[in-house]
C-alpha cells in the first residue's frame, strides 16, 4: 500500500513538470473544457469501435450459428425414423466369388477403366487413374447398394474434376 502511495506521488510530480501538462495549464479554461469534451467523445467512439461493434458482430455470428444448428437438429429429428428404417433394412448380399465380376461389369457400365486388380483373401483391391470424381461417386454408391462394402478408399486429386482412386472392396455381410 505504501508503495502505491509512493508511486502515485512520483507520477504526479513527473506529470506536473511535463511540457504537455504545462502547456495544458497555460490554455484558457474554455479551451481546456473543449479539449476535455473532445477527448471524452473520442474515448466513447474508440470504446464503441473497439468493444461494442466486435461484441455485436460476435453475437450476430453466434445467433446465425445457433439457427443453423437448430435447423439441422430439426432436420435430423424429422428424418430420424427414415434413417432407422434404412439402417434396419438388410443390404443386398453378394458372394465373395461374384465380387470381381460385379465390380468389373458395373465399372464398364459407369464408363470407368480399372487399372489394376489384386484379389487377396480379405477383399478386392483395385486402382483407377484419372477418373472423373462425378462418375466415381455414384459408382461407389451403386456398389454399396448391391452389397459391396467399401473397406478402404483413398482419393488423390489428379486434375480438375479427376482423381486417382485406390479402393479395397469386400463382399457384403
């Protein structure tokens, strides 16, 4: 506490000998009042710009995020029964022996060229190069509907709208 009083008295002594303070004291009272009001106004403007506006922006963003999340929650709640029904419906079953033939024919129908096959005991590994992503995605969805499980999928960008794909597929459950 004693240190605070000491610090306050030293700052007061320094301020009273400051050229700016001496200049302030030489101003007429009317000018000092005008400058004080201007300083107060500038402090309010700075407070508004530095504190109030960012808080209002964050509040607006938080409200928008909340509304988005609320809409998402309502959508999920309204479609929950549909999701349960689709999860409960059995997927098509395919034998492991039929897997390579199914993949080959469906790839040809989709206009895809499979570069490499590798049929190991756990599944079918294949590579596709420079395939249009817009064609690959529906093909993979079709395979899943036919009972093929996508064990691993690795996609690398190969150009505008094209990818190199490495897939590991397994026969259904």
